[in-house]
């Protein structure tokens, strides 16, 4: 199955009161793990690259070829979208040209008027090629590729204005953050999420910083209109833990345990297990 736009899968998720997991990839192992989990769970999935991860992989074209070729060689039958996460304006345009089937233009750190003007251009370029677009209002807390957000609450009126541009799904700050949540985190602001959801008339919403949010808050967010949930940090944490345990057990020094195919296998399996678990949480399992 070829890569698809994220628009249809998120509209179905919004109507069906579940969410699609958007899992960041960093390399071959990450990508294979996400695809393996999606196929086993018969779940639609969004694989996304941050700007930094794409650079690490070898560029947007390399990232596109990696996902596309693996889908073919692995005989993937579930819908898969390849998405740019937190893209600057020029990066979003480059990914549209390369073949990504979905892009995020993140202008949340810009004056709102500039965010709107650049969003219009990205939407026009993307929609001309059948590519879905995500935009952001109200910066998400934490750090993403060097961009630091304080975790502000998005303005519902600004969200409505962005939705009117024709964006396919909207990221809005509701107290969520990137990275590991601190112990004193106040939780998601469901009152603001409700306000925004009512203003944008059923447009699918995106929950960034999905790693570490309690299951009950995830489920409530889905009820209020969240249809895409981003997961990255949790995959990194379980990969590191499984790899560290493998090395500390001495297995890497037994026979050819140092072979990268063996060394990286426990971490890769940990990602598969986590992605499958989150697909169950989000309700997307069996929806392919």
C-alpha cells in the first residue's frame, strides 16, 4: 500500500471517537518497529520525522525513501502517512516537494499574523498535491529541535481563525509539554480544550507531548476532539532501558552479542511493544 495523506484517517478517527498515534522515527530500527506494530494491530499510523531526525537520517528524501521502501519490502497493508513534525516554513515546502504525504508548519513562535500568512502558503502548496497540513496555535511546552515553548494555553479565537484557512488538523497548546513531564505538572486543561473544540467545528485536533500523559487524560482528550497523539520520548526511553539492560547483563560480550543486529534487537522490540500498547490506548487497533 502506498503512503497516504493523514486527512482521511484523522477525519475517521474524529468521527469514531478514537485517535491515531503519530510516532517519531529516528532510524531504520525505529521505522521497522512502528510499521511492525501497526501491521500487527491492524491500525492506521502516522510516522513522523522532526527536522533534526530527518537530518540525522540523511535528509528528507532519505527519510521518505526509508519509509516508502520498508513499507514495500515488509508488505504493509495498513494506511501509513509520512508527516513532518514541527516544521519550519522552508522545511514544510521541501517535504511537500520530496513526497511526504503530510506536513506540519509550526509558526506558533511567530507573531500570529505571520503564522497565518505562512500557513496559507503551505496549505495551498500541500493541498494542490493532496497532502494534509497541520498547524499550531499556542506553543507546546518543552523543547523540540531547539524551539522552546512555555506550555501556554492557545487562544480559542486564534484557533478558529487558523481553522478557517483550511488546515486539516490543528495543534493547540492546552498545558501539554514535550519531553518528560515534571512531578508538579498541572495536567491537561480540558476546559480550554473544550472551548477550542467548539470553536473549530469538528476539526481534528492534535495532542503534542503525548508521552507520559496518564491514560485517563488521554481518553478524555479524545472525547473532546483530539484525533492525533504524538509519541516520541516514551519510545526513546524504552529503547534506552532495554538496550542498557542487554549490555549490563553481559549479553553483548557473549559470542557475537555485540553484533548491532543483536545489540539493537531488545530496544527495537521495546518500541514495538510500546507502540502496540499505545494503539490500544488510543482506540485505533483494528481500524485499518
